[in-house]
C-alpha cells in the first residue's frame, strides 16, 4: 500500500510538470489556434466592416445626388432650357435619366452586406420614388420630385438617415448645403402641419353657457 501511494504521488508530480516536449507541443497548438482565429477575425470581421462602410458610402452619396438633382434640375429656368425643347418637363425628366446612381446596383449585388444596414428600408423607398421620377409621365414630375426630396428630408429629420454620414462621405461644403436645404424642407413641412392644426382649432365650436 505504501508503494502504491508513492507511485501515485510520482504520477501526479509528472502530470503537474509535463515534460519539455509536451509543453512545446501545447505551445505550438495554442499558437496555431490563435493564428487561425486571428486570421478569421481579420478576414471576416474586418472585411465585413470595410464592406459595410463602402456600401454605406455609396448609398449616402446616391441619396445626396438624388436630393441635389431635384434642386438643380427642377429649378432651371425655362428660358435657360431654350426654345428647341417644346416640352420643358420632358427635358427635365431626360436630365434625371442622365444621372447615374451606383448604390442600387451595389446593394442588389451584395445582399448579405446590405441587410446589415439599418438604413436599408429607407433607401429602398427612395430608389422606388426615384423610379417614379424616371418612369412616370413628365406631367407628374413636379409632384414626384418634390415627394422624393421631402422624403429624404423627412428621413434625415427622423434620424433614419444620419447627418454624420453625409458629413463623413461628402465634401464639407456639399454636406453643409444639403443639410441646410433639408432643414428648409422640414421647416416647411412642420409649418404646414402647424397651420392645419391651428385652422382645425379655429373651426372648433367655442364653449359657452348652455341654456
């Protein structure tokens, strides 16, 4: 029994202090595992972050382009268009069709990245409204373009589209002008709502003594 106890003690001592070759093997295995997960982090997490950043950049630049196109094209004076174009609205619609927006094709080709962006539903709505501008009869252009610009402004006001990304992905002066114009649209919307509320209140029957 005493010999058995001694053997057990020696076994535990050996197990507690593994030989040098075993320590080296364990270190090599741990290094391999660390390298694998490090590479996995670099290839998946970092690459995923870069893809999201690039897609967000394309989308925000497209949205800014839509808003600016409405401002520039719809505010061209008719005399600047020239007498060679009898249908001034058709001319404006053709100008919109010459604008190139990269983001829609980009997100359609990368759905696994696009689905991660919280702005995705707002952006889909804006591309759909842009299609109305391009495909509906030219007579609808004043309404459809105004609706597109107002919707962009509304999403910025809600915080769905982030001001910081416009500032990050656009030239400073372009971002400043866009956000100033967006604020103008939002002020008009809120003033119009306030006028409707005030008018409704004014039509309410005034309380007074009964009988």
